[in-house]
RNA sequence: GCCACCCUAGCUCAAUGGCAGAGCAGACGCUUCGUAAGCGCCAGGUUAUCGGUUCAAGUCCGAUGGGUGGCUCCA
C-alpha cells in the first residue's frame, strides 16, 4: 500500500469508549452468557440532559479543584461519551488521595443546590475577568471578534463556557458520578505545549446506571488480552527481546496457524496468489515508493550492507509492486491479486505500545490488486465479499464507512472522482448501509473502512480497502492494453484482519479467551476419574488425535473435580470424563465448557460432533 | 517521546528505615475419587538493573530498563 497506513482509532486509547450495557455478565471465565450490544442504542439515547449533567459536573469539579489549589489554572473541561474531564495546570502532581478529596468536595457543592447562571459579557470584561487564567485568555483570543462571550457562574465560581448547563446542581444525582483517573494531557493536544493534568470522571442519570457502567469496566478488564494472554499462555513480551515485539507461545501459535490457514484457503479460492517478500530492503526501493519522504518517522534507522543502506520493511507494497513489474503485463493478465502475510517493522513511540494491539513488529494480511479501470468495481466487490465472509466467521458485526478526499492530497480531481465513485457504487449496489466520512481518506487514497463491533459492543478499526493513487504513479506501473499502448494500472490495497497481532489480541477479548472449537489451542481434555481409567483415557485421546483433534489427557494425581476446574480455566471446549461406565461401554461423558453435561456417548459419536464443530467453525 | 504512577517467588499480593512472608501454580508423597479447588511435605528471592544517602535500604534519593493510565501517533 501507499505511504500511510489506514487510520486506526485505537479502542485501547483514551477512556474506553463504552456505553452502558444492560446485558448481565457471567463472571465465570468462559464468559458464557455475555450477550451482545445494546450499548450503541444506549449511547444514542444519552439525552441532552445527561450531557448537561456531565458538563456541569466538570464545572463543579473545577471549583472543587480550585478550593484545593487556589493557584490552579484551568484548561478545558468538556463532556465525553461516558462522563467528563477537565484539564488543570497545578503546582504539584495529583495523587489518588487528591481524587477522593476532590470528589468529596464536589458532593458538598452539589448538596448546596447551586444555580448555574449564564452571563454574556463584552470581550474586554472577559479578558479582565480571566486575567490570571492564561489558558482561558488564549481561548478568548481565539474566539471570533463578533461572537458573544459567555460565562457560567455557580455561586462564587465563574467559568468561561459556551454551555449549556443544568439549571441547578440539584438536578445532578450525587451518587451517579465517580472520578476515575488522572492523566497527562498536552494543552490543546499539542506536544510542544505545556502538559496539564487531566481528571476523568464518569457520570450517569442514576446510580444504577453508574453501577452498570462500572461493572462493564470490570468485565472489560477481565477480558483484557494481556491478562488472558498470560493466563492462557498465548503470548508474552520480553524486555530482553524488546518492547513491542511479540513472542507467540504454542497456544498462540496454534490459534494463529488456524487463522492463517483459513485466510490462505479463502484467498486461494478467490483467485489471490500468495507471495513472500524479504524483511529488509535497500533504501532505494523506499526512495522510489516515497516512504523515505513521507514515512521516515515510522522506519528504523538504516543498516549498512556492503556500503549500501538497507531498512527493515515497514510496508509490503513495494515488494508486491516489483513482483508485478517483473514481467510486462497484458490487459489479459489482469486482475492480478498478490497477497502476503507480510511481517513489517515500524517505530512506535514507547508510550503507545500496548500488548498485542500496538507493537513494533507485526504481520499484516496484506494484498495488492492490480487491475484495469473497468475491473475496479468488481474487484472492490470481491474484497467486500471476502471481508464480510471472514468477519461473519469470527462473529463480528460491522459498519461501513466511505472515506473521501482529505484537504491535503495528491493526484488529480479526476482520479479521486473515479476512485471514490467506484467505492460508492459498490456500497450502493450491495444495498449496504454506510456512512460517508467526509475528508477521512488518506492523502493518496479514498477508502472503505469497516468498523467492527465485538461481543461487548466495543468498536475496532477493522478491514480497509483503498484505491491507491500514489504508487502506480511513483512506480510507473503499467499494462499493455488491447490498443497496444501502455496504460496506468489501478492498484487496490486492502487488509481484512489488519495484523495477526492486533486481530488476535482483539479476538482474545471478543471471545473472552473462550475460542470457538476450530481455534481453541486445546480442543478436548480427556479426564480419567481414577488412575485405573488412564489406559482407556489414553486410547480415547490417541483416537481423537489421529482424527486431527487437539487433545490433552490429564493423568495428574488430581481429583476429577480439580481436573475439570483446570480445563474450565483453560476454556477447553470439550471435557471427556471417563470412568468405569465409559470404559465398559467404549463411551465418553461429554461436558461442555458452558457447564452443560451432554451425558455419555460413543467415542465415534463425539468425534463426529467435534469434527463438525471444527469444520463449521461453530461459535460455541 | 511527554505527564503521573508502578516494578518483591511463575501468578496475585504482604512486610514503621531494623531477621523477606502468604495464597495459588510447581516438585514429591498419601488419597483413587462421577462434573469448578482432597491432604501433607518440599523447593522457590542478588526485592527489575546500576549507583547514592544511612550504623542499617524492599522501604529514602538519582539514573537506566520495563509496565500501567492518558496525551500525541497508528495495523
């Protein structure tokens, strides 16, 4: 693909973008019983009133902080999806104890039943009134000359603010908010400017809603892929290997191999050709591609090979382009779809690294489709077919966005028009609901982005499909048309999973560690009740192993109950308990990780059932 | 990278500046058990690393590495 990767909105960044969810959560580790997302609706229903409550609480918090720190300087304090925050410049760092004290003072203020009073004041008065508040002064200076400047007063405390607010603090349920965390935040998001201290709070209409939200945060913590990754022995990160570099343990490697196998099969079926490209390349290729110009910050320093600078590969596209260009291509050859599970290395600032979700080396499921203009619509359609098929398989729901030309862009208006319309046509023809993300494209490409919603209703940046307007020019990629002339190739970049690291990290949370049978590192645990059953258990396990099931037989000295508990904690889909009765009958007693007891059945019957679940990639 | 905080056994956590401990996991022994933890015993540590203050540092100070929550940025 081109010089910039698709925009990703990290769900791990910022306060979790979560709404309140009615679904009750099962605290057991298999995560059974978590139902899907009402939360989006809940968010949309979040009334104007709730926004006013949240914003008003921001002011109340500001007053509480001021009473604690008379020298406090104020930044901004808006309401957000789940509450509010306010940025302060304070003489010292805040501690968790301060948070408790601020919260206490807020409750006292709420109790007083303050009225919020709006005033519109002349600019000069505003400048005078906030003379000792440099950040507020800056905000005032940036307001248009003709715009009225308004302030809100709640008793003695006055803040520059557009509003609106509740009438009185009596409208706020003092039990329905909570201060959550302290974080650094640059003034106006600019890292060259001072770093302020931000206090995040969450606020709801009622205490029940607050409790539901806090419970939801706990559920999300239980699903955290870093925690489950360690507990389920899926991956680790070792400081001596390096931050942001993932070690895939056998369990993680099994999951990854199954997904990669699935991915390879589906791509072959759909006419993709698989390729491999090297992990390092001469700098020359990145001069041609333009990455050295536009992506240098994301690339590692050059290494010297025989006096020539080489770089770790940050993108797969140049290699794919060169494979395409290794022959002259005729219009009859197109489309050519090159795909690679291509490992790339990109510099990420240390503070942004996060488990498997944000790393410095990762494997993209990358593909570049080289086609003629008249093939573009069909190709994009094919990409979406594949995309939705795979996302359905993993049980994600999704929403499509058409991202159009941004302010800064390269290429001609005609190119943008052509490419954007092709994408739009595909979405229209499919009768899909989609939103237009005006100006949300990358500088070299319009694109279709798919946002995924997981089992607890969180959104993730998912598949993306871009019509690259940069590299065909830079590399001068052409084919011979039926007129014997050279024509410019259309190049589609697309990824379905994104990267194996991020996708599987997300899957861990989506499934809460309880992978469907086809992905489960161990699919079957055979549990002999007493030592005399071990021999029979071995026979059963061997048989299933020969049938290509991933089986483990537990011949430890533990009691059956303990063996079951261990298997449960590992989220093993099937537990086969074998005792005298089963050995006698050539049967196994099947327990599912949901706790359901299917009773005894012949081994052959179980084998068939399990293989069917694998084959169908059943969501159990 | 920046701000704040954190780093004690594989994991989760104790220990006023004064003898480094527990539970789980692990090894071993006993128990042979019918759907989520049987009992006992043993082992496990240069308290992330390096340096400093102190009679004495897990504890106080500094640096480095790593992590957490954010900011910024992204697959």
